[in-house]
C-alpha cells in the first residue's frame, strides 16, 4: 500500500498504476533473462579490470599533455580486453558519439575513397559529417564519396544491392546497430556478423565499422566478436554507466585505432597525449556499473513496448521481440502524442522535473526535435530520456533509466500525460 501511495504522490492515477502493474506481472520471465545477461557482462568487465591490475593509483588526475597517464592507458586496455579487440581509444576529448564516429571515419578514409552504408540512412547527425547534407568540413568536402543500400521492406539486408555497391573505391563500410530516428529493427550482433562476413567475402580488405551506440552490454557478445574492425560509441550512453560526464570510445584493430588517435590529437602525437583532468574514477566506475544499468534500461524498454502495444500503438521492437539495444520507438502519428509523451518523461526526472520540454531546431537535425532528459549529465541517454523529430510518422524514441524503477515511473508518467491530454483512454 505504501508503494502504491508513493506513485499517487508523484502524480500517477490509480487507473494508470493498475494498468502498469498488470503488465509488469507478465514480464518477470523476460526480466530474469535480462538479469542473466547482465550477470555475464558484469563478470566480463570485472575480469578485464582484475587482469589489468586496476589500482587506486590509476585514478590520479593528469593535466597538460598527459604524458605517461597510467590510468588512461590501463582503462584503454580494459576496453580492448572486454570488447576483444587489439586496441582502444577511450578519451574525454571525444565529446559525443557523433564526434567519435566522425573521428573514426575521417581517420580511416582518404580522398578518392568511398564510404558505404549497407543498412540505409545513418543517424541524422552523421548526414552532415558525411556530406549527405552539405556542411563545413564534411567527408564530401575532402573528396570522399558515399553510397547507400537501403534495407528491404521486411528489414532484411539487400544482399544483391550490397554486392553491386561494393567497388574498388569502397574503403569503409559503416553499420549502424541501432535504429536512430527510424522505425526499422535494431540489428542483432548475429545479423551484424552475417553482414560483415558477406561484405568481406566480396572485398576482404574493406574496413567494417559498427556504430555501437545504445547496444553495449545488451547481449553477451559485441560486434567486435563477429568481425567488426572498429566499434564506436559514447560514454554518456551505455558504457559510461550514468557516471561518465563526457567521452567516447573507439575499439578495434591496432591499425584502425592508431589512425583514429592521430586524427583525434595530431600527426606524430597519437595516443601519447590527452590529460584525463581527474575524471577517470567516473570512467572506471561507470564502466563497472554499466552492465547493471543497461539491464535496468532494457527492462524499462520492454515495459514501454508492452504498455503502448496494448494501447494499440505501433512499437519497435514489439512487445515480444528480442532486444538488441536500449531504444524503444513508439509511433503516435501526431505531434501532440510525441510532445505529451516527452512531457511525462521530463516530469518523472530527478533533475528539472518542473520544466516543460518543447521542440526546437537542434544543430545537426533537419526538423525540430523535442528532447526530455532531466539528467545528472546533460544529454545522457543512458539516463531516463526520450526524444523525437517533429515530422511524420511522429514517433518518439525512449531510452535509458539508471534503474528499472525509475524507467517504470517514467513510462507510467508518459501514459499519465497522454491520458490527461485525451490522447489515450484506459
């Protein structure tokens, strides 16, 4: 009774609460499966830390050039060991996921090379990096061309189209694991492996890079376990565990990572420079907590899928599908549905819960975007958050939640706002 009253005190009506509780009761078996994956990944991270003999001395701050930063170098070996790669670049100087991807692409492509996406359009902010939308400093400005093969209507790879697209100038293939602002299925690690094997059967020396954002620790394997030459992501998403205040990572072959280090710093300097400025404890502890945090976010995503599918909305993934990232898409078909959903997520936040999110023209996007994220780290999407472009099909993308219980409240609050606005009737 006390627990129920706490939900009421936070603004959840009895009808919404009971609707949610009925759904949660039917999810316990799936939640147990998530916990098993989380346990495996937790042990994997712990072993990598123990094998690399992490000590208190590795948390010391460095400034200036950051030469001989033992903590930074050890953390990068931990990432490489955990993701089973030859090398890793894990830096606070990488500002976000888009920056990490831009570094990886520009470091490993040269004028005259071609970049291929065999999984359709990349995430919106990469359009300007590539030059799909003209922007200063894009790959297109440096004479790097771009080719794209869309997925088939059923979400399958267009193998014939990919085979035709690969040519002598194809240097790097970019594979986006998550759906971005699309309602296509997220790619499983198994499917990514099949795609990489097919591409390398056509051109063995092509570099296969996976945008791993939102996917880390969702499965027991990562794309680097199935042939990816590079995996790239953001520390204010899954691997930062909600503690990393900034940063990104690139894990992969020694050659690819070395190229990235020279691009991130300067030719001749590479990985030797880059002070940690005292934030390594958050990087280490965040990575340690990440498997458990991701498990909570996954439970929230599954709960959201079941809630909104039962109400008749299109959801991707659906209520019973396997999960390969932490994002849940819900298509409302109207701007009002997206906006009210985001209002609910914001109202459930520990930070700025009193703020009303509104759509605005964010840099890097071609339509107004609404974002709800009352987070401890600004823009952190491993924390409870939701966003979406205000354009057809008017879908919202929910992700994160440092704990399952917070994610649960966020979904209930989103439903509460939709009920109050008359968009949903229970």
